C-alpha cells in the first residue's frame, strides 16, 4: 500500500524554495510505504514522518537507504532533506533504541521499522556498525548469472556482430562511390 504525503510548509511558516520537488518512498511497518517530498527542512520532515507513520512524539527516528547507510538527518535539522535524500530513493524508517544510554553517536543502536529488514543481518550490520550492505539490485542481477559466467560476449555472438557491421559498412561505401562516379 502506497500513499502520498505532502509536507505542507505553509502551516509551518517555512518558505517554499524554488528547487524542484525531490520525492522519496519511505518504507516501514509490514511492507507499508509512503511518498514524501524531501524539499523541506529536516526538522519538519522528521516531525511529519512521525505523524504519518504513527510514531510517538518521544520516538527518535532516523532514515537509511536500502543498503543500510544512515542518512543522519536528525543531526542536521536545519538543513534541507534534498542534501541527504536522492530523488525517487527508497528509504527505510529507523527507530533509535534509547534503552541503552549512548555516549558516542557512532555507537547508536538503530532498529528498522520495516519488519522484513529486522531479520536481515547484512542490513542490521550496515546500520549499526557502518558495514555497507549489498545493493539489492546487484544481488538480483548476480543471482541470474552463475559463478562460472562472466559478462563477456561469447565468440559466436562477437563474430556475428562483426560480420553484420562489415556488411553494413561495405554497403555504405559502395553506394557512396557510385554517387561520386556519376
């Protein structure tokens, strides 16, 4: 289920910038998603995300990409979300575990609010320990190609391509010579 949420900046007395809208999809819960516009200050964006995703006011939230790279927008509340979020990017909602007191911000414990990512060890390691997870698009591509295959064309394919290119070029040269002789 996808819904579109608009960050109404006129109600927050924040001027609308002349930049284009940068929409991103926020994933959370049991495979739910909402589309947001990142062209506003991060403080407003986080508040609006909390409201739309039924988070409590006391919850501390953060965002990450699908590979587990934390966006760190909560520490940059006066900047615009467009500096941290790409257009049409899929973003995962994270909750900061406040049960463990953290003195070092690098040791913050994040809990993904997207249920399917809570069991993904590579994602959890990337979010909490800074180890980059695999790009989900690369995993899909690599699974279709076996370990013995590489992206090089086979000799058969290569020869067919070169023969057809020679035929085309010969035909062009002959026709141009005919026109010049007349």
